[in-house]
C-alpha cells in the first residue's frame, strides 16, 4: 500500500509542506496521524516535484514537524453515497455526526464534479410555486435554476428560505419525489438548529440531508462542504430521479474561507484581497444546478449570502450575480418597516422566468402584470424622491396615486405571513387590484387586449 | 521532431517543466497520461511554463509532456456551422454522445466529422494558377452557407491535378498544386490556422455599411458598422445576454459566431434550443444554419476560456475569407479578462490595476483590431464585426476592462441599472451610449432608407437630451410648474421612450423591426410633436392635449402596425390631424 511519511517540513496556518514525497498528485486526499492517535484529513493544493503543499481540514494544533505520520490516499476527495443519506446529518467532510453510524455506500464519487456539457443540459421551464407573491409573481423560481438570496446580517433570509422549502415541497405534483440538501458553511449553531427544527416541523426531515460546517469548525473544511453537498444532490437528482432543492448558506463565509486559505498560501490577491479564481470557484459550485436530458430529476439551488455592509457591489454578491440566473434581494429599509419578506423587487430578477410563465404554465397575463408592477414601482421611487424635496402636498395627482400604489404594493403584495401560501391566481389578482389604484392610461406595459380583459373584470 | 519533458510543478491550470528542452512559445502540448491539451506560455533557461486547457486534478509530477510541434490551432473545414464547440474547438455534441452528461478530462475526439462525405464542386482545372485564398472547390455546408474551399494563405502555384466533382470527406485530396520551387502540395478541404495570429488580408475598407439589427435603439440611435466593433457593458441583470441574443438572431450578418465565454450553461442550452427552431426571416432557413456556438461555460477550465475568444475569431476570419459578413458575439469579454488575471496570478506576475495584468490593454486592443471590413486575398469582400459584452465589477464602468475596452471600440452601448429595474428593455442608456460610425454611415442611410432618416434621428436624440435636462428641474420642483412647451417635451419624450426605444423581444412583430418602419415611426412621433407644438403655441394648455388618447395610440404603434402593413401609418397621420382639428374647433 501507500508509503507513510514521518515528519513535516513546514506548518503555516492550515497549510503544511511535506518534502520528499513521491507520486503525489494535485487535489489528492491525505491522512495524517498525529502522535499515533489523532487523525486529520488534508488535500494537496500544490505540488512541486517532490514537495507537496497540503491543506489540512482541521486545526493544526498539536502537530509538530516530527510527531506526524502522513499517508497519501491515492484518490481525490470523495464521498460515499446511497439513499441512506436522506434524513442524515454530516460534518463538512461528509462524516456522519448524528450518531447513527456509517453510511453503506452504493457509489463513491469525486466531490470536485465535472463540468456539465451544455449540449446535454435541458433548458429549465417548469416553475416552482413557492407561495410567496414577490417571488412567484415577479421573480419566478424555475426547477433547475440557481436563484440566490442576497441578504444582510440581521435580515430574515433564513426564515424566507425555510418558508420556500416548506411551501415549495408541498408542490402540486405530490407524486414526484423531492429532497432537500442543506449545506451550512460557517453559520452559527442557532441558524443550523433553526433549519433543523423547521424541517422537522414541516415534516420533511426524512427527505433532508444536512452538511454542517459551523462557524467554529475548521476553515479549510468549509471549502469542501458545498462540494460534498452538491455531489450528494447530483447523485439524488440524476441517479435517483429526485427533485432536489439545495440550500447553501452562507456563501460569504465560503468566500472568506477561500481568501483566508489563499492568503496563507501567499497567492497574489485581486479584488479586496480575494484570490483571482474566486469567480471560477463560485461558478463550479453554482453551475452544478440544472436538469440533464433524459433524466427525471433536477437540482435547484438557493444559495444565501450576506452582503458585507449591505453592499451589492461587493465582490461576493457581484460575482454571484454574474453566475446565477437572477437574485432575490432583501432590503433593510423594508425590514425596518416591518414588512416580511423584505424583498426589494426592483433589483431582484429571475432570468429563467420568461420561459416558465404565461398561458402554458401560470396565466397569460403574468408577464405583463409583472412588467407593469416593476415599472410602476420604479416610478414610485421617483415620486417619493420628489415628495421628500417639495412635500407630498405639492405633488401632482398622478404622483400622489403612485405614492398610494407604493404603499399598497409593499403592504399587500410583498408583505405576507410566514405561513401564508398564496396561489399564483391570488398573487396576480392582488397585482391587478393594486394596478387599479393607478389611472388606466398609466398602465403602458400591458398589452391592450390583456388590459381590456383583466382591468375591467 | 517532437520535444518532450516531465512535469515538475503543478499549480491549478499552470504546470512547469524543469530545464530548457526546446519547446516553442504558443506550442500545443499534450500533458500527462490522459493527454490533456495545453499551450506553452513561458520559457526561460530554467523552466518551461504551460497552461492546461483541462482540469489538472490527478496530474502527478514526472508525467510526460509532449510537444505537438505546432502552435495551438483550429481545424478549418466544412462542418463548423451549426456545431457547438468548447474553447479549443472540440465538438460538445459529440463529446456528449460519447461520454454522457459530463465532460471528462482528456477527451480525444475528432474536431470535425472526418467520415461525412460532402457534395463537392471543384472550381479549378489543371494549368490554373492559384494563390492564397483562391477558391478550389465549393461545398454546400448548410442550406444557408456555401462553404468555399480555399488555398491556404501563403501558398501559391499551378494546379497539376484536380479531382472530379463528387462526394468527398474533409481529408480526401481534391487538388494538387506545384509551387514555384517545384514542390507539389496536395490540398484537401482541411486547413489549420494558429488561433493567435490574424489571417492575412489584402486591404481594409472604411466601415460604411451598417449591421442592420432590427433593434430600433441600435439601428436608429447607435448604429454599428459592418466590420465595426461595439461593446455592451452592464451590471448583472441589465440584459447583456438578451441584447446579444437579439443581435445574433436578427442582425443581417451572413454568419454568427456566438462565443459563450465563462457564462452560464443554461444560456448556451437556450441558444442551442432556440436557434434550432427559429427561422431567419430573410432567408427562410433555420437560424442555426448560419450559427456556430463556442461554449466555455464558467465551470469549464479557465485556460480554455482564455483561448475560446481566439478560437471564435479565427473561425470568423476563415468565413470572412470566403466573402461572408460574420458577426461575433463575445459574451462576455470580462470573463476572458478575468481568465487572464487568474492565470497571471498563478504565474505570480506583477499585477497592475485591480489585479489585472499590465498587458490587459494590449490584449484587448489586439482582439478588437481583428475586426474589419476587408478585401480578402482572393479579391472578395467580407467583414468581421465584433460585439463584446462587458460585465463590469459592481456595475461600475470605471473599472479597467470597461475603460480599456472603451478605448478600442467605436460603438459603446451602455446598459443602465435604473432602466433595467423599471424593466425598460433594451436597457441601453441613450445619454451615455455613443457611436462613432454615424458619420461613416450617413451616406448609406441617405441612399437606402431615406434622406430624412439622420435628421429625424438627431431630432429624436435632441428631445431626449432636453428631457433629461428638464428632469433635473422636475426632480427639484415637480413637473406641474413647468411651462406647457416643456411639459410637451416631457410627454413626447415619454412617447419616444415607451413607443420607440422600448422594444419587446418576446412580441412576434416587435422583436425585429425593418428600417423602413423605424423611419415611419420616427416621422409619426415627430409629426405629433409638431402638431402639439402648434396647439401649445396658440395657448392650448397641455392638460387639454393629454385628455386625448392619441399619445397612447402612438405608443402602441409598435404592436398595432405589423411590419408588413406600413400603409397604416397614413391612418395615424390622419388621426393626428383629426386630433388637431378637433381641439381647434372645440376650443376656438
């Protein structure tokens, strides 16, 4: 079997340098035994002839240059999978931590995955009803989509994600098998616990696979956690024909971890100290959502990220937005007005929406109503700006109508209960009611025929 | 004679070999036992640096690296159109059939179908003198494209043998020529060309013909010339990709090369699906029959992303040499620039602005300069138009890629977040966008659309600029206090924005609008403006004008007047006259 190496050449944060190794390969898994009993895992992140740089998925405490045995495993990072993983909880490295024993693997997969061939993808078209008006009506979630939630610290993104999971899994076709893969990267214990409780309350626990890397777990492990989760999701979706919803939280911690490891490797930083490959790394995660031709299952991703300082131009939300198929943006000022969910619809977007709505999927007026609501609500902002300068009384009649519409839109359309599950008809009808506040000639985004059919109804 | 060496170090997509072994710069190499494709990007006495176009997971030091003896090249022959390739011209469809849903490492497939027999018409006979670019045979590649088999550039001689017309594969000999030095060369349909070197041309023409796109804001306000360059910058969600799709669908180029560089997989799938169904309104052929896709999605290896832009360009130049007008959609050039940055970082080069390498500007300019309207070696005319999307970080146009791109393109179509938020599509901001081609194209518009086209266009832009100035005032004091003539400008500007600039890509009539209709629409809007101005001038209040639904009717012309029934514009003119007369009479 493999050779064991005694001793190390260098320890620097989570990175270890080993010299004199033979046959090591890039991304190979490594096992350490410290002082004859404590086991740790690592991964090779750079090789220079006989020198390997290894990232340890654990802290490097107690390791010295002499007391450690290193064994190369001969394979990249892998995870054993079978249907047993449903209902189970793992740590960030895919080891069970719920005390229910080991998984009997049916297959063993390389967690790095391979790029999905665009020719074998199927373009996602089926919409998922989440029961949340702002999402269903204006940023429709499509099966096989990656739609992140851009949030800030202290905003109820977890609540919203839990509500989406709960209501989407109720679904209209109860015959299809669904499942949830939940990956926590560097989140607080309370957050992980919140999700676990929510899944239990809504009775979906037996369909959930959880990968937990909490905020006090090793940073290097965080880099592998989402890959574990997505490998599990792909297995369930494309081999077991399940519709999988993947929740990844918090992507910001993941990116931070990448920066930390990159810095200790001495790499040249690009934007805000993040490594130049941040885009590629995020893309290899996000692009693992989708549908494959000829397979029944699908992987839908809802990554959650907290925007540092609520700044949407920060590299993490910025690069994410360029990869994902839209975004749902939460807004602090709406949250302060006690509106739940505090979704700011204007910067929110679903790129796949256009092909998954309309007469064949939802209702014929859906696109027009959505466009009109967006356009009118954008106008509300202008009216509010003006009112703050010249006072509400001085506004023109039309602008006053817009203010009224704005309040109604936020209070009735966007706001809803944490357990309220609206149908698509309800959502669109609320939309029409609100549009009635405005004069008919202001509704310039709606096709004349649809306007006649629905406005005067 | 191929050189070889052994891997010394591996760092992501970059590998190094110790020693000076005789590799050449830009030489293609095969790396490791999986024979991953790579390229030599740096040489010094101590080591050779290679970028690998595939995932390097699993590579070990000591594995063999073998030189291919030629620069990284594309294979040029029939079979390119309708195909979908990765960044180094490997056919994804075939890879999918052989390897399933995922793209494994080290796939070894023929770049183009070597077994397919093409119906070939030979165009030369013995004794003919041929030179670089001379057409020796013709092959109908798709219903839309006649593929011309050309003598490779830098080769000339006398034909000594030519095959009969018939069915041939891309590797069978078609013609044999004798060069001046007596050496005989056998020509097949296939030729190779290194991707980083522009194919030679006879001379460049000025760009004096527009790329007709059927998109009103482009054709009318900011036209692009055939052989020109344009950049479409915009933050995420502002509609770069949608604009590129619209251009790929409707522009009057003969061939479209769509490069998905570091973008979403689903988008490429969408293009593939949609273009295989949509029919080109001008020729009646499928859009796919004139399209080649290059897909290097964001999760595919980063080095191939860098190469994909050049692969696309070289394919475009090859078809240009046949006398076609080719348009390249590069979505997005920022991903390509970031690939440069990523590789530069791995090479530990000294970073310049924002971590981008210092050679970013020179690479960008070299890329855009490969566009042009040219006379080819064989005397035909052809063009390569480059339309590059730019994804500025944080939507901020002051970042290096946007700024450097701006220096090298002549048409700048700035996408605007505020417009996109209000779902005004295409979200091209008419105040910050510009085109330098207008002067060059003026004659063409005068001769082909109408002498009044450019004056109307200028008037339109003028109203919009005035509107933005007035809006500054409105923001401070509200619109009620403006005098009526200024209120009218705001109203007409609204008609222009909603009825003219806004264009619905999902509406059967509105998705493509012929030049003629664009002119008529402008004229009707300006006619309305003229009549309203007359009314205001005799003291009619704006509020009274607004009572009439005429403004709404003009706005919905884009939906209500089909592209083929332009005589209906006369009715609108009458409607405006009636509106004018009606107001005059009731308020006399």
